[in-house]
C-alpha cells in the first residue's frame, strides 16, 4: 500500500467516524473468510458496516473526531463495526459473538462516550431506531383507532336494532 492509498484510507475512515453514531471495536482471532462474509452481510442488512484496517491508520483517522478514546483499544487484529443508528452495529456484533468463539468484542464508543464490553452489550439490548419509531407511531395511531371504534359503535347498534325489528316484522 503506497502513501496515496494510505492517505485515502485515512480520509475515508475519518469521514466514517464523523458520520456514525457508534463504533464497536472487535477482535478477530482467526476467523475464516466465510465467517467474515457472513458478518459483513449481517451488518449490511442491519444498516451497519464492518471494516478491518491497520491500527496505525485507524488511530490517525480518529484525530478530529469524537472517537479519540478508541485509540487504546486498537491493538492486535481488530475490526471496526460502525452504524449511524446507535444500536445496529452493537446488536449485530453481540449476536455474532454469541455464535462465533473466534470473534470477541473489545469495547466501543458512542460519540465521546467510551463503552466497555458490558456497555456494548447493554447498548445491544436497546431497541433500534426503527423499532422506536414504530412504537411511537403505534402510540400515536392507537387513540385515533379507538376513537373511530367508539364513534362507529352507536351506528352499529342502531343498525342491529333496526335489523331485529325488520326480522320481527317479516316473521
């Protein structure tokens, strides 16, 4: 990798660090290419991404971002799971770590807030941004649905009474 490629990679990582809501640092202890592909696919499906980069380049890319606290975690073979949604990358990483013993979570950060392993696991238990939006929408729609049901009830009762009288007259 020449200087131009390195500077381009640092600029791309720096841009990623400024745009994301969470970064999860993971350690890869001999994962196969197939396992890495499965992890990347799961990350993509959740709206997150997973990259393996040189630690020195990643440390340089951290400058000027809120994620400076991650510099101490970047030792050995590590990967960076990132997502704009503060929960997506953590959820996928924790789920994948449960099924793969060669993949472990080292820590992470949510903006300037550093997270240890337990912090990342706690973050993974929270509902995602889309789930929260769905719950809020459900809460907003529920009163309108109940109101529509209540307003239709008297008309339905009146229709049943009239139908009963009509059947009685016909008999």
